[in-house]
């Protein structure tokens, strides 16, 4: 199918050197390379990876498995919960195939399987070793496979050139896939997710292609100049393409429910006040005419409320009955002497307070309380004066 | 975040937007006055605030001082007490200055403006109901 290239080593190198994130995002670019790589491998009959009608993602998975990048396992684990057709499940199984370099049989695949290591100089041998593994494991596994999957495997294998070999290999992988318990599979997915979240995102270097001084005049068709609107859209683009903290994987460092208790207890924090101010300023608050200006001043308290109410701040006092204003002798009975100049003085004070229309009951009681304290402090002076 | 919305509901959000930095609808840019005119005005403001604080106390002590019923020893003690209060707490030290220019003299009480500012605003039709008089 493909050209007579040496085994697609170069293409594998090339795709390995790429950033891991771009392998996911630029699937379309990768596809011809993948097909090439698939074709090369296919020619050697090592492994059937060329599936034309498969998903892009599964292709990426395959090549990534060849390169041992665990990038797309995340996708695999995401799709796991959907109901699958036989073909999709088969494709996922192919994606789940792991290439193990070492002959040591590990229960779990290694966490960082060759992201940091040098790319394999001889991928052919690694594939071969995997094949040997597969053949070795066949004898050890005797689980019954789901017949639909088996049928799907044979159907897929029929589309590939090496029918028998493909079918046997797929069935081996099926068995191996079934052997791994579900929890481990999910754990693999989570490990992969952790790995991916740790990996860096490569930025697309635009070089800010439209970087011109913002005040520079550009010319229309008719030759009349115009200055572009000074926006910061160029810079904003760079900001927008970064991943927001909400799209990447949750790290589970903090407990979710612990924050809410403290928030409800305190009053409005300074940040809340600042946010409220910003919201108020963001909405169009400037008054359009004099009426709105006066409304704004009234809200602020700069302008009195019309029609003028003499008791503007004293709405609560309306509910206080009159006898609490007028009959204040009951406050006099405790801790004031019954006879003497002090009593005389305090009765005058009470009369004056009763006739005062402008004080609240609270203020009157405060006056009387102050006098009580004062005369209790000056008790000795009073007794000396009497004597 | 919820508290911020509550704040807006109670109308506290106008805290910082009260500065008249906007253009009024008539097209006239108002002066943005965020400082007092001079230090004398600042001191006058401080005296007014302090007089407001101590107003009740001074009233009560003066009530003891200025009557004939209580013994004189008590009144002498009250004299000393009121003298011990801070000097800026007495309302006598307040001077009704012009609000715009802080001029201490020639201030009309109703408008709180000095005569010069009053004349300036009235001539430019900024004082409601004020007209040049002739008879």
C-alpha cells in the first residue's frame, strides 16, 4: 500500500517528537502520517493497525501505543461508559493494547511509560516482543469471550489484509483485555489522566502576525486612511487559548464542602463589596437627565425625600406610645434619693424631657441614666455639702 | 459571591460611585472636589465632628453647672470637669466658613457660601430662585 520506506521509523520519530497535546488536537494532520506508519507496519505484517474507517482517536491511540505515549488513554477511559457497538469496542480494545518493552511481567503498566526515555531505536523489535507476549499469554488464559465481541473481531479482521493473523491477534488482545479487572482498568485511566494533567501544554507561536502599532493608519480601497479601532483582541487571543482551570482534571486536593461554612458566617467581605461596586459601575449608572440625577442623590442621602417629612429618620418612633415619653418618673424611683436637692433637680430634668418633642425615648432614658451614674459617683460630695 | 448580590440588593453598592466624576446631562463638567479647600477647613471639620461627639456630655454638665438648686461644691466640680474636656469639643470654636472657598467672613448662612461665590453663581444662573433685584 505505502511506499518502500524503511518501516516508518522516521514517521514514528517524527510523531514522537511532537508535543503530546498536539497529537490530540491536530488529528487531521496526523492522519496521513498515521496511515503511512500503519502502512509500513502493515507491510511487515507485525501488527495490523491500518483501519480506514476507524475513528481518528483510535488511530491516534494506535500510533501512540506504538510510540508508547499514553496520551489517549484518557479518551479511552472517557468513552468507556457509553454503550458500544461491537466495532467501537473492538477499536477501543486495540487502543488499550499496551506495548511492554521489558520482559518482566508487571501487574500494572508503569506510570510514566517512556515519556522521558529515549525513543526506541527499533520499534520493530518491541512490537515483536509484544507479539511474543501475546502468544505466551494465550495459553494461560482460558476465559470465555463475549460472542458479539468475537464476531466483531472477526468482522474487523476480515477487512484487513492478513486476515487470519489479524483475527488471532485481536482475539488474543480481547482475552488479555478481559483478564484485567475493571478496577485496574479505571485506575489506569486515572493514572493516565494524572499524567496528562501534569504535562505541559505547548503554545501555538503566532508571532502576533497582526502586530502593528495600533495608531498606524491603514488604508481602505479608495485610498482614504483609517485608524483601526484600538482593541486588544490580539492579546486577548493568546489569553483565551490557554486552558482555563476548569477544563483540566480535578486534583482533589481540597474538600469541596469545607469552604461554604465559613462564608455564611462572616458578613460581606471586602471582596464582596468590591464586586458589588464593580457591578454597579459596570451597569450604566450615569443619569441621563436631571430627574435621574436627583434620584441618585436621594438614594445617596444628599437630597431630602419629597414631600418633606419632618420625621424622616424617625420612623420607629411613631410606634412608641406617648406615655413612655411623658411619664418618666418611674425611672426616678431607683437609686435617686427621695428628698433633697438632687430629687428636685431630677424632677426638673424629667419635666424638661417630657416636653421635648425632638428626642427619642432612648435618648431620654440615656440622659436619666447618665445623671444617675453621675450622682452616684458624687455621693460623698453631696453628703459633705449637706452636713 | 452571594454576599455581593445581597449588597447590591440593599443598595450599598453605591459606595464608590457617588463621586460626581461623570458628565452631567447638560454637558457641563462638574468640578470633582475630593479634598477640602485648605487646612483651616479641615480643622473646622474636625471641630464640628468633635462637638457633635461631646454635645450630650457638655449639655448635661452644663445643666448641673447652671442651676441654683444643687450645692455649689458639686457645681465647682462640674466646672472643672467641663474644662477638662478637649478644647475642640466646644461648639464655640466652630466657624461657618464658605463651603467653596473656605472664606471665614462674608458667608451667608442660608447658602453656606461667601458673598463672592454667591454672586458668581447667581450671575451664571446656578442659584434657583435668585434674581438680580431692582426696585
